[in-house]
């Protein structure tokens, strides 16, 4: 089943709510005898995650679970680490499986010991999952929309990707989006303008602003970029171009950290703050394109730290260890 992106969580007793895990979706099954782990587009994944092979001992013959493969590092989901696991060399895969092991989080049962559950309503499938799959890490769920809204407010700190709402009266509908919706919190951050990327061509116009946040040592880390709309170019240029004078050298350790392809770039004095809207943080980058909202001349750049993207957990907020139990 797939999920439809919506702006608000649905209300009512017909729905239950679960975390939206930030990993690789996977169907774990042994219908042909051996254990298999399939991606959403039917790509075999078990060779990349050999540490999950022991889960086959927990599955009776002719069984299938739906879930998510995730990696937890330092109490936060690490999608960058997931991508490093898709390596062609078996020796590298084995090394990474020991260093950064993955967890399979089950959230649905389709078949168990030959009994087909996929046509049952979710309320019955979830009860069956909890009854038979006790050896697996199970995704938590709640019938309380208010609790789910609290999840939306706090999940960013532990790397989760939002909240899923599922109809409790619906059967499993492969490939459809009619019974599952997802909500991702709209997030904003105040970032320092650390550089510019110029438009291609002869005229020197700003294409994007390069954004930074200060780490604990006061070093400005590059975190992503925001496109400058043509209608706002004069406003942005008036604030940014004077900062090209006496700009410091790029203070970034990794090669080509600024990206940019064929577009020319230049650093600026880190004196201007802008507010941007973003969707997701992947590792130490804003994963998707960001939207420039406004200039923040009222804010000191030194206040723009990694707390903008990784806010600390407040007392009582859920942690990954609590959500995953002993499986993390």
C-alpha cells in the first residue's frame, strides 16, 4: 500500500496513527522457502542487509510482513547510512552490516503460516501482528489524534519523517492510496547566507543562496541552498552583494561540499540571516529544495546553530529507543 500526502491528519474512530519511518520500505517473506526482502519496486534487498537474515527463524512457512528497514545512530534515524548500504561489493556490505546494523520495523501482516490476512481490515491485521510476531520490532500506533499531533511536533528531533494515518476498516490494498495518508510537518529554519551561486550566462545574477549553520565550535557548516525567485532578485541582491567584499575563504572540510555543478559560486561574509521553509533533513543537508521566505535582519547570525534543524528533545517526548523498544 502507498500513502497519499495530505495537509492535516484525518479525524475519527476509523483511523489509527503510526510514525512515518525514514528508511527503505520492505516486504519480508518466505513463500518460496528461503527468506526474501523486497523493496516497493520489487528489488531484492536482503543481500544489502545480511544482518536481517536471522529474522527468517521467526517466520513460520509461507509468511509475509510489511515494514521498514531503518538504521539508528546516536538515537536518530540515519538515512545517509541507509544509502551507503546499497554497495555492490559483498565485503563492503558485510563490513557495514556489522558497523551500522539495520532494524526491520514491522507494521502489517499479510500472510502468517499460510493464513492470509491481507483481505482483513487493518484492526484485525494489527491484532494478529501483535499476537504472532512478538519476536519482531513492531511499529507503535495510537488511536488518539491528539497524541499523533504531538508526534508531529516532536519527531523531527529523532529523524522520523512525519505521521501516517491508516483506515482501520480497510483491507490491504497493494499499490493504492485510498486507505493510507501521510502528513509531514512544515518546517522553517533561520540560516546564515554563506555564499551565492550565479546564474549561467553573461549577466551576473544570483541563482541561489548557499546556507549555513554554526556548529558547537563556531564553524559555519554548509547545509543547503535556496533558489532566488526572479521577482525578488533586486531585494536579495541589495542585501547580499555588499557581503562579497572581504568575504572569508570557504571554511568547509569536505571536497566539493558546495556542490553546484557548472554554476560559479562565491562565498560572502556570514552576516545575513534568512528564513527558509524545508521538508526534510538528510544527514547534514536539507534533503529537498528549500523555499526562501524572508530576510531576517533582526537576527544575529551567531544564533543560527544546528538547533534550527536538530532541536533537542523536551522532557517526556518520545525517543527512538522508546518507540522501537529493545530492537533499537
